[in-house]
C-alpha cells in the first residue's frame, strides 16, 4: 500500500466518511473499513476528513447566524423506508380489492344505460 498517493488516500477517506455518515454499515462494509482504517496513513487521512467536516460545520453555523432558526433536520432513511413500505402495502391492497370478482366495491359508470 506504500504506492498509494496522498490524494488517493484522501479520496478513499472521503468515500469511507460518506459511508459512515450514511448510517448503518453492512457487515462487509464494516469489515473492509476496519481493515482500511488499521493503516496509520489511512487513519490520518480519515482524521483530516473529520476535521474538515467539523470546520465546514463551524463555518455553516457562523454563516447562518445565531438569531436565525436552525434548518430542519433531513428526513431519516428509516422514515422514508417506512413511508415507502406503507405506500406499497396500500397499493397492493387496492390492487387486490379491484381485481376481485366482488362488484360491490367498485361501481361502473354506465353512461349509455341512462
């Protein structure tokens, strides 16, 4: 790994930083990250990435100002997943009801019979 340049290490650190900020890591990702971060140079690159993130956060706080209301938190991945699952369940239920032979649920518009 000694052939890896500083820019490549920072790119890889940025990728791992994004994976960690995304939320829960898969078992495979966690194992690969543990191997990657065990290298002192990679650990240093990750520390630099975290320091950069902290600096950006501090600058954002100064730009937004103390008197302004904080930005609302982004919707969590879990909330989006739950909403998507609920929408799928409702769609599936409507599909099952509309496919059944029970004509009492849906009515027809027999315009020609009037």
